[in-house]
């Protein structure tokens, strides 16, 4: 704000700025009612009566109270978590699965053993395979399935592994790939790839601080969880940043904060920062019918220069 005030004062000395606090969700309505002339906001509404000028992508992070992630490895760089890309996640080695737990795989969710068993129980003719397979044909191997001869009886005699397309047909019949199970405890989160379905499932089941309004930060996180069929489990409702940070600091829930707000949280409260960064655009907005206003045009250009 200081940089904007100084730059606009030098360019347009006749324009006096009056600053006021608003929230992203209320900025469009305040513009429409002429309460304010322009306003910063996160995200984009794309309303025809409001012009939004993107200034910069702002990084946001998911922060988890230290008490919810027991057993954090001492070597984990909590203060400066690595930015993990999809390619990097795919190459991240995964520790051996514990007994009775599904192996962590990268997105999409791993196939479950019970689905493999179900495939073996249902022979190909029940799903209308186009062409019968010869009894002595060697069945193709499908990922995650045991093709050894002791798997049990088969509709094709010696060939006891399903034909290609059978798993797809079974999944379609039952509504698609089942959602990941909560096989992993919160203490496993720092060791799991961020593009793993089970990691996101464990993350979503923690208590979250979530607003009732359409906040762009939370909308971005919800969109990130959507491919896994997950939604955060709301434990507290808050949108005011100081309140959210206090709730996280006292271990009440997981929250979404600007990346620049997380460093102090790490130093003061030892929170765990989810390694995958997300982002939302920061814009300066005004009414469309005031696009030719010289003062507003000067304000927008100054804001662009300040945020460049």
C-alpha cells in the first residue's frame, strides 16, 4: 500500500487515495454499489460488469498443526518445504508398505486387492467378451494381479487370469475406481508423495478450518481434492486470517494460508507445511462502465508497476 501510495502520488498528485479493508468475496458488491472505486481481490469472478486486472499469482499452502503429524522426521525441512512437481512426485521413492496396508502409488488411486479377487470371481463370459479365448491361450498379465496357477478355478480351465478389458468392465459396472481407504495415519503424510490418493485421503480426514463463503483459496484446495472424490472434514468455520492462524497454532485444525504467512507459523509453532504449492491470481478490479476513468486507469497501471 505504501509503494502504491507513493507511486500514484508522483504520477497523479491531484488524486487522493483513501484505503479501506475489504474481503475478496465482498469486493464486487462494494464496487457495484460505488462504495469503493477499485479493490484488490484473489481469484477471478469474470462478471461482465466487473473488470479484473491480474497482477500476480500468489502462492498458497496447506498448513497442519504439529500435533496432528506425530513423528515428523528430524531431517524434514519443515521451514522450507520443497515444491514438488508431478514429474518429481512420480520419481519419489516410496517406502515398503506395512503389513495389511495398500502400497502408496501415484495418481490415480492404486487398484485394491479385493477388486483383483472380484475380477477373478467373475469370468469373462459374464461381461460379454466379444470373442472366446482358446483354453490353452496364455492369459495376459494385468498390473496388480497374480497370474500363478493357484488362484482358484476359472471359467476357462487352465487360463485363470481375466482377459483384457474385464477390470474396466467391472469398474464401470460398480461406478468406477473405489475411493482410497484411510490406510495411512497422519504420521505417514510427510513420507508420501503429494500426488498419492491415500495421502490426500488422510489429509482430507483431518479436522479443517473451512469457511462457509466462496473463498478462492479454499475453492482452489477443493478443486485439487475433487479428482479423488474428496472433501475436507470441517471442524471449525473461520475466514479472518488472524483467527485462522490462532486456530492452527493451538492445534484446532488444518488451514489454507498465503505462503508468505507460513514461515512465521513454522518458526513459532512448528506447523507442517504440505509440500505441494497451489496458487491463486491477485487482481485489482473496478466496474466495467468506469474503464475510461483517467484516475482508475492510472491506478491500475501503477498497481501493475508495483506488483511487477
